[in-house]
């Protein structure tokens, strides 16, 4: 049974990394090879399957994560991250730091990929931890939960947007309805989860090399205007491109330029250039000092990228091994539950939220026409299911684990649990939204 293979492979992976302390990169590759053999992938093609999975995953994430880490380190080494963190503390005080992180993450995450927004905001979270003395998960977990919710539930993120096109649903209405589900669900879990006893028992430290340990004086730090400008610059570029794409349907050279500079790698590259100038020569730091910050960030990211790439190899083996075909051919229940359930199963099996929502939408599409269900609600049902059960075959899981310096078991306890609860809350919100729309249209 294919899903049994997935379950056993995850257990073996956990055993290798916890009992035998094997490096995550090597453990993921070993398990991926084992699954490939069990699923009947020809031996001669296994290296290509692994390479394609690593290349596809690293190609999607290396530029974003690498450039984002450099921007964050430059901001940290110049005092800009401390300046922003200080203003957040002034506005809400130490007790309001979680609310500040939730609001910031919602504003930034509504248009940005989880990985991109995570990389941009995490230096501020690290700085708040250092300044306040709070636990890392107390500050960082609300950020990650909120970003996960925004990314998985709402367009213009790729999964919900692709499903909206499949169902011929209005992207604007999907976003409008989705906000009524995503905002309360994300805020609730973001504020509750760090308070749970099993979370409070964990006390990871900030990974070395990703943020400056220096405590800046007020005179040494750049102004709030420049600090916020650099932090928000990629958000403005990426959000501007997303809004422009949603608002127009024509092709033109201008729109192509907007799409180019609004792509995450280009937006972050331009931000890095701005950060190098704003927090380098402009405030008296040499280019050599700024370059050293970028080098330090790149060195700290090396193992994280290797592990994420190996996660991509594992995911690709599951795809090539036919797991998705099995899950999409085995189930038949009512449309909203089916949409959510198939997305959950595919998320567990394949790791990719985007693959899960797109595949689930293809299964549910034939049932939509005669169901009477609003297509925007069906989009949200699929999108909510895609956030569930993030675990070792999800690249975002490894990003979360490494940046918050958790063991594999701890990351599963924290991330897998909160993503699953978010999915269940999302399903409840979707069912309630369909019920409310039915009443309003009677």
C-alpha cells in the first residue's frame, strides 16, 4: 500500500536522525533511495530522480533564501533590525511582542511566499529575542504560524490562485472570503500555540551566524525610516507585482517589467543592493564589512540549503513512485470534504502544498458543476487542506526546524501539530462560510 510506504519511510527517517544522529541531508537521501527501490523506480534512473528533486527544490529556494539571509544579516550587523525591534517594543511593550509579530506577518505574508516572508521577518524576531530575553519560540512561532496561514489559505499565493483558475472562481472573492477564515484562525493559533506546555518546555537558542550578537547604542543604529524602507522594499515590489497581475489581463512591456522586478529573487537582489548602500557607505561602514556580513550569512545557510534540497529529492521520489495517483483514485465523498481530504492526503504524501491543491482540484472539479457549492468556497476547502501535517518531506518544515534550532522530533511536535490544527479550523470556517452564503442567497 503506497501510503504505508510513506509512513514507514518517515519512521525510518526519524530513527536515522534521532537514534543514530545521522545528518539530515544524508538521512533524507538514504530514505529517498530506499523508497525509490520499493516503489519500483528503475535503478538506472534513481540518480536522475534525486537530482531532479534537488535541482527543482534548490532552484526554487536557493536564490530567495540566500539573498534573504544576506539582507537580514546586513540589517542585523548594521543595527537596522534592532531599530525595528526596538520600535515594536516601544509600541506594544514586551507583553505585546507576539501581537506585533502577528500583525507584521499578516501584512507581509498576505502577498508573499512563506519562505520569502520568513527570511525577511526572522532577523527582527531574533533581535526581539535577544533584546527582551524571551524564548525563541515565544517570539518566532507566532510569526511562522501566521505566515503559514497566509501562504496556504489565500491568493495571490500560487496554490489558491491556480485552484481558482481551475474552478473558474473569482480570485478577489476568494481572497475576501478567505480573510474571514485565515485572519481569526491564524491569529488564534499564533497566540495559543506558544502557551501550550509542550511548546513552553522547549528552549532552543538562536542558530549561530544568522544574526548579529552585538548590542547597538541608539547613536550607532540607522534611522527608523531607512530601516523600515529596506525591510519593506521587497514587500512593496512583490505585492505590487501581484496586485498588478490581478488587476490586469493584458500584456505589455511595462507589465513584463513589473513582473520581473516583482519576482522574489529579483526583488531581494535589488533589496540587497539597497541594503549594502543604506547600511554600508551611507552610515560609514566599509564595503568590506558589508561583504563580510553577506559571506557570514551564506556560510550559515549552506547546511540549511542542503537539507532543503534533500527534502526535494525525497518529495520527487514519492511523486515518481506514483503516490499521487494512488491518493487521487481511491476516495469518493461529498465535494467540500473530498476537496479538503484529498489535499490533506496529498500534503502528507508529497509535502508540497501547491502540488496538493492543484491535484485535489482536478479530482473535485467534475463534482463542482452539479453540487451548487460556490466555487470560491471550494478553492478555500482545497487550500485549507493543503496546510495540514507539514512534516519531513516539506521543505518549509526544514526551514522552520533549522532557523528555530529544533530537533526533528521537536519540529514535528511544533510545526506538524499547528499546521494540522489550522487545517481543521480552516475546514470548519469553510463549511460555515458556505452555510452563511447559502442563507444570504435564499
